[in-house]
């Protein structure tokens, strides 16, 4: 999170490519708005039905007809990925020109839950660090495991999420080796960490089987 200035507000200088997301509640409506280096957005109002969908569905799309804004939210397990389309009708332009901009940011699961449970939250999204280059050792066991992953859509999806989320060591090179029939062993060029495991797990949540890879060092 960024630091507050003496007036309890975030300094505009911190934004750069960051996005400050305000999450609030008024009556039975939740709403969010953002501030970045282009300024302040208007508010997106979230109805109780839409709030329930955010909690329970993997992907939801919403439209705020009062402000003519669009929102797509993806539940990724540990966080939510938001895609906002803020629209504005410029009455001063010829033919009432419609303009807008898109924002994309992620918010951790616990912060979204706090918001939907009635708390007012400010979250500063600072962007994702560049992921390291991931390479696979050229041996038969590793090739066979990768082939098995490709044959199962749910397993393949879990592995793709791991490649996106599990390694956040900027500028590093990570080498994966098969370690059994589901797991991987890895080493890093930097040595921080020197080695570890990419471990496969299965969980049953609300009657649904979830597949996941996580890093163990």
C-alpha cells in the first residue's frame, strides 16, 4: 500500500501506473471508484444481486445503467481481477462525443470480502512485477509429465495459473524438473530461493473439486 500524506490522502505522485481503488457501501448498495494519474473515475454501483454473484461465480459482468459503466470480475481463487470500462458523454464535443477508458487491476480476496461485508476499504494496486523466465529440463520424465498435464483441461488450467502467479522473482530464470507423477522440482539461477517444489494439490470445496499448484521452498 502507498503512504498517506498529512491530510489522510494518497499523494498523486505515487500513482504512476498505480490505481487507488475505493470500495464502500451505502445502504444495500456497494460501490467502487478509482483514482490514477489520469484522475478520478465516477462510481460503479453494485447491486445486492451482483455482489452475491461476485462471491459465488467465477466470472461476472455488470452494467451500471445510471453511469453507463461496465465491469467484469474474475474470481481467481486468491484474488479478484477487475476490468472496468468507464464511459463519459462529452456534451461540449460535436455530436455529443462518447469517450471512455479501460482499467484493469487485481484485489486480494480478503479485501473484496471485507468490502462486501460492509467495510470501507482503500487498496492501492501497483501492478504486477515482471515474472521470471520459466524453462523445462529436457528429460523424458519432464516431457511425459507436461504431456499428461496437456491432456486434462482442469489440470492444464491449474498449471497455467501456477505459471502466471507462482514465480514472481523479477529477472530470474527458473528451471522445472518432473518430481513424480504430478509435482515439479525447481532451481533458480539467482539462488534466491536456490530450489524448491511446485506441488500439486486437490481440494473439495462446496462439492467441487479444485486443482492447484503452489510453491514450497
